[in-house]
C-alpha cells in the first residue's frame, strides 16, 4: 500500500511538471505576442559579435561577424546585406567601440585607438593612434576627419587628412569615459564629455575648440550627477536640437571588461540587460549651459503613460527615445522635453541591448534591430518591423518554424533533467537524514533525534540558500507570473506555520504522530520545492 502511494505521488509529480511547463510556455507565447504591439515577432537576422552595431543613416547600419564587417540596408521594407568586407585586423573582433566614417573604420581594443581605411575594396594598413578609452570622429565639409580621444588624462584633438594625422591640441581633463563631437559651420568643434569625479559622481563638460585658428575657446562644467550606488553606464545617447541638448543614459549593475579600467559606458555588450536597469535624462540649453535639469524616467511595466492620464489623449510627441530596459525595448515619447508616454515596443527579450531604429525612405514604417548576447563575445542579431507586408511574412515564418520549436522543447526537457540532477545533489544529505528519521521513528524518545531533525531542516535550508541564486535569478523572477510568486509565498508561509505548530506540540510531550506530521511536512515541502525548481530552472536554462 505504501509503495503504491509513493508511485502515485511520483506520477502526479510528473504530470504537474508537464502541466506547469505547458502553462509557462503558453504564457510566454501570449506575453511575447501581446508585448510586440504593432511590430512583428522578433526574427533572427544573423550571428554577430557583441560589438554594438553602428547606424550609418536612417536606413542602413554595419555590424561585425567572426570574419567580416557587414553593411545592411533597408530595401523595399526588407533588410538586405549590400556589402561585406573582411576584418582589417583581428583586434577589431575584440573592439569595445566602433565608428565607421566613409571608407575608414576606427575602433578601441586593448585600450588603444586603431584606424584602417579601404583602398579599392581592400583594407589599407592599420594605424595605432595611441592610448584611448573613449573617442569620437566627425567629418568636415572638406572631407577631413576630426578625431577627439581621451587617454584618461587629457582630451586630444586631431585631424586625419591626406593620409596623415595632424595633432592639434591636448586639453587637460582627466578620467573622461564618453565623448560626443559636433562640428559647427564656422569650423568650431563643440565637445560634450563625461568625466569621473569619484566612485559614483560624474561630471558633464562642454568644450569649444576652433579648429581653424587651433584655439581653445572655452571649457565649461555644465553640472554633476550621481550614478546609483553599485552601477555604471550601460548605454548613452546624446540628442541635439538647435537650442537644447538631451543626454539619455541607462545605469545598471555592470562591470566593463578591460585591463583594469572599469569606468565608462559599455559600447560592447559585455553584459546583458538585467532587472534593475534605470533610465535617466539630463538636459541643458546652449544659451544657459549651467541650467541643468536631471531626472529619472519612470517607465511602466505595461504600455501606458508616464505621468498619468489617458494614453490616447496625449499630444503628439516631438521625438521618441528607444531604449532597452529590463528585457524589453521601450519607446518613450517626449513633448517639450518632458516624457508624455512610454510603451513596450518589443517585450520578453532577455539579454537585449542597444536597439537601432531604421526607417524606410518616404515611409513611416519602422524596423528595430538589436543584439541578444549569448556569450561574452557572441550574439544574435534580431529585428522586427511594423511594415505590414514584412510583418506578415515574419509572423508566418516564425509560427511555422517547427525545427526551432522542437529544438526549444529539447532544450527545456534537457534543462529539467539537469535541474533535477542538481536538486537531488543538493537535497541528498537532508533526504538521507529524513529517511533515517522515518525508519527509526520508534526511537524518538531519545532527545538526540530532535537535534538531528533540527540539523536536517537547517542543512536543507542552507543548501537552498546557496543554490537560490541559480534557481531564482533576477531574470527568472522578472518573468515569473504574479500568481506563481503569490502561491509560492503562501505555501512557504503555510509550511512554516504548520511545521512550527507540530514541533511545538511534539516538544510539549506529544505523541509520535506529531513527529510524523513534521516529517510529512518536510518531505512534501522538498517534493514541492523540487518540482517548482526543476520546472522553473529547466524552463529558463539554455
């Protein structure tokens, strides 16, 4: 009879795993379908390196693969490769920042700035331009390329012209981690830069340099701001109008790879977007450089407004910012410098970062392109579009992709098996204790068995605490349905109450039945915990 009961319990457990797994898959598909909004489902474009792609124009961008640099263009609503070149140097595959200017490419690798230029579709020699942690390049009307670069002690200004580099000026400014250069019609360079001034303090500087007269005209500290403790820049976007500047940045718990230099924005997707990322905006006017406004942009967990009110009643936006936050790509609309609404454009995309927005010529249709990191150096290039023709094609293609579905099911099954093995490994010791207690429960009059029970439960809980980071990581909790989290919390509360009551009754001189209830509670708790952990961990493991 007892054996039959255990067999039934195991069969029921397997059925629960299958049902719960199916429910999670269905919930995942529905969430992805709803979150996509006007855009198609996410579709894979190519395998790529995790160097952030660079947008060249409204309808084209470049990205890197293991052996090539590829230029993609939006043609009749569809992304198509138009040019492909071999890499000018193996160091480009390890680049942290990439900039393509005409036929030339600049990149930072191993804390140095490199440059190479195509000559008749072949790459010329690679030039090492010196130590660098941040840089920007802008092209003048005469074709000259103005280079601003920070070597962590000063900002260097140079111009590349006629296959020669002419170094114009060194400007003292330490610990610069980000640069953006603007070229005025009169030959004046306006340089925005962010410098470290402490572990969390950052300063925004505005420098004007006359490249014609080779003269520094002004350097102003616009203002200081602080990053949340324990975070660093994840991405930075700088937007200029005729009178105002908008500095958008996301901050999250990241550690930039490098040779000891840990500051600065992650131009390479070394870390994926995780829960806890936050979006900030710093604005200032060119007429009043020190009149700085700084705020955190609060985006909602669902589509809707930022500051309250009906989404549909909001005025049309002056511009929109597209940002990757906590597994979603958000569109945040701004009117007169203030956020008026936020909306999920693409949802349920773990490890997403740095989205690019492409628009078709003479069309309002949009295409989003982003990287989804798989390893520290490898990524998958994904895209989605709101072009109705292309959207229908992509949705049909993804819905009929049976090999991918079978592969995903195999991964999930493998994940469940792996998780079960891991749980059994961690639960083996307490299960052994419980087995001994169950077999020798007639000898419970000895106080030593009460001590062993305490050790058993304590050991199990300690094991769970050690393993909880893998079972219930931030990305898993981010996507856990609210009802699942609520039920889990209620179960733990009920288990704790029942266990405490039975233990109190046993300590007060209760019978063996009181202790048997303790054993049952402990066994059922571990069984339930193994099921939930296996399903949850198996569903998310890749």
